[in-house]
């Protein structure tokens, strides 16, 4: 279940998997509110990094294998660069079988 998403309003955030293991990326479009119908989940084989543009809502990356580690590049500075949106009723994310080419 997804209880919240976060965004980084002052700059993008890049995440790079260090061990090329599978992961799940959950996102929703930038904006002040999140429509549950716009939340999307993507499977990644871990061979590429992810860069969230400023303001894009996302869940922290979900590692699908034990031992995965990530390098994270985020904006520094005195102003916090993270907002959270908590759903009143958690949407349930149901994933069907994924075909990997």
C-alpha cells in the first residue's frame, strides 16, 4: 500500500542503483494535489538511473532484491527540499505480471 509520496520542490533528485538489481519506481505528476488515478509504477532492471524533475511526486525507490544500494544526488542548502503528501485513504497498488523484453 502507498501511504505517501514525496517531492523535491527546489531541484531535481537523481538516484542511481549501484548493483544493477531490479527496482520499482512509483511516480505522480507535479502539482499541489495528487490524483490517485495518476499514480504510476514502473519496473526497472536497475541498469539505469532515475532523475525526478523538481516537483514530481514519487515514492522512495523500492529495491526488489536484497542488498541493493543507491547513490542519491540531491540539492543542498539551507532550505529543505522535500515535501510529503499523505493520502487520507491509502491507495492500494496492485501490480500484474510484467513482461520484460
